[in-house]
C-alpha cells in the first residue's frame, strides 16, 4: 500500500513551541497533502506540495518533501492551543490515500 | 456556497437493514469520494467518482454501492448493514488537476452505528 504513515503518532507540546510531524510513503507520488481534523469534525486541507517541489510555506506552516527518501515533514511554528487537532498526510498516486493520522496537543 | 453537505449526521441501524448516506456539493467538482474513519485506522477510501456516470472502487468497497447520476450528488448505499460498518463516514470533493488531485473539501461526516 502507498499509505502514508505519520510519525510520531502523538505529540504534546507547550504553546509557543514548534511542532514537527513526519510522513513516510512507499510509492512515487504526484503530490502530498496535509490535513487537520478537529475532534468530531471533517478534515480541513492545510497545504499541498507537488512532487517537483521541495519546500512550501503557508502562514505558520512549512512543508518539505524529499522524494528520494519518500518522506515529508510538516512544521507548525509558534504553536497555539487552537492547533490542537489530528493531522493527516495524504499521498496522491492515482488515488488519494490518507495515513492514520497523528494527534497534536498544544498545552496553554 | 454550502460546500459539501452530508445527511444524516447520525444514524442507528439494525443488522441487515439498508440505507443511503447522502452527499452533495455545490462547487461543480468532478471528483467525489467516500471514506470511512475508524479509531486507529485513519481514513480508508470506499468508492470514488471522477465524473457523472463514472465510479470506481477504493480500498474497502465491500458492502457498499455508489452511483453518480449528477455532478452534485454522490450517495453511498449500505446494502445489508453489519456491525463492522459502524464508523464515521466522510464524503469529499475536489476539482481534478492535470497530473494529480487538488485539495479535498470534506463534509461534516455521518456517524453510523449498526447494532
């Protein structure tokens, strides 16, 4: 399966700290996407990085993609309590397949 | 725009019953899909469609049927509900890019319990 695997599965940090989440996958992809899910809600798209891109920024988010290592990382800088959520990577190789997600807790 | 809407929000079924989960989008998206989310399993793709009249199977299609008669609607049918289908179901839609999928817009989900 090409399913992305997020790492770590859970992360707890203090407000103001940076949070880094990693995603590894198995096959060649067209793009990789990151999503956030607040408890009990649908997923919300955060950022998309194409296979020919290495880094992308959006506000406090920074995503990198290393196609040689088949991995991506999502960095959230200066975290806030409102960033508490589950985060998923999704890989596009013909179908969009989501990982199992990782839970981020930001303590005030 | 309402985005992606799903009905019902909650549903309880008895084993063997059938039902249809409704999904509609008003963004003229070509691509629509259904996922189920179970604890520790992430989102698993059930069925998807790249346009009206075209559907295909995802990772876990057994026990589910779909049809796409219009661009806007993509209902998911449970033929004979089983306790293993207890889950939260999400519908999503997006436009299609050359060479890949665009960002997905998700509905609020349907929480289904099968007794």
